[in-house]
C-alpha cells in the first residue's frame, strides 16, 4: 500500500503579508524537494476535501467557528492577533487543511494506503478550542484524531509533536483523555510560553533548552517517549511534523538536522508496524527556512514511505 501525499491549491492562497514567515512558498519548497529527490513518483497524490462543520465542532466551539466566519474579510486582512491574520482565502484553506486529515484517515482505515503526509497550511497545533493563535486556525491533527476515534471506535491513539514550539492547542483539546497519548518535545521558554509543570497523565510533553542537539533529543525519544508509547500500544499514530527545530531555522534555537527527523520517524514507523498496522498520518506544522524545510520534509516522508 502506498503513502498518500495530500494537498490543495487553496492552501497556497492563504497568506498573511509579504513579511510573514508562514508563507505559501513553504508548500513549494516541499514539493520541489520531493521532485528533485525523485521521491514524488513513489507517492499517491490526492487533493484534500473540505472538512465538514461536524468535523470542526468535535474540537472547536460553535462560537469560535461563527467568529471566524463573521470576520473573514472580503478584501485585505483581518488580524486576529499581530501574527495570525485572515485574508479572503484563509477560511477555504483552513477547511481543506482540516479535511486532508479526514481523507487520510478514511483511506488508511479502508486499507487504500498505510501512511499519509498532509502538505497543508494553515498549520494547526496552536489552535485552541475557541481561539486562533500562532498562525493556526483549525487544529488539523486534532480534527482528524477526534474523527478517527468517533468513526472507527479507536481506543488508543498516539499524537507525536516534534515542532520547536509547544503544541498547546492539541494538549488543551486532549488533556486527560485516556484514549490519547501525546508525546512531544519543544524549546522552552519560547512561544507560546504555555507549559504545565504537572501535565495530565496522558501528556508526555518535554521542555528542552535552546541549542539542545539532535543526539540529545534522540535520547529523550528513546528513554521517555518510546517506553510510554510501547506500553500504550497505539492503534493509530498522528504526527505534528514541524521542521522549525532544524538548526538552520531561526524561528527557534534547537539543533536538529534532516537525519534526526528521519530517525524519529523510523522509530515511530517501527512502533506503528508492531501495534497500529502501520497506520500513520503526518501534518505539516512549522518550518520557515525554506531550504531546511524542504530537505527535512523529504527525509520525513521517505521514512513514512519506507523508501
């Protein structure tokens, strides 16, 4: 079975100004590197559908959805905060970015694919139930995970987040839910500066210092993530794949390289093969140095596709 590569043209239409690092060219960087590396022919390409309102409301509030609709601009920008802005295409992009995960779950559960990478934007892991923040509008991964649990009756779902920033929105949505085990590391202090010293039992979220090298992060995965994940025995694995922990990305100050992303993904693939029938869906989150983003995403996707 193949690895799906899911995207949508609307994801390029959302933009927040020429100055903004979360730009449409991020998707081009990934696509170009997949073509240049010869990986693209090994992927099954699909266009993301739009999520439904019911999909969004599993993790977001009706009031928040109404707020986004009411403030979607006909021209120009509407600033939710200084870094998170809507243009006339933002909501369409957000709906299909969330829908990509739904499509991936359905394809994998129908055994039409084993893994998927959603090359979509806006990203999602900072989006809270009732608030956009950190460039995020809908929490794409949370939408898909909640859908998978409800539609397919999954009892154990793992969420992995290796973005340089804490996936605070995802943690808020699933904190205390015994069906979810979330594992992450993130630079701290750093945006969003939200970390609970005593997180819920199902949250294995590890703050690390600036300039932590890749080998130290691999050791955290080996010593802390993997024992918890192996004991949990997930039936499905979702990944918030942020590539801004790369040492060339000045959005943070961690020191990962492409080989670290590939190594982490391979550990997760081995776990998925043993407990989850190989089922993994990954979502693009951060990554703002375009060269490092493209190279890192290719390393991650090659591991997902076992190439």
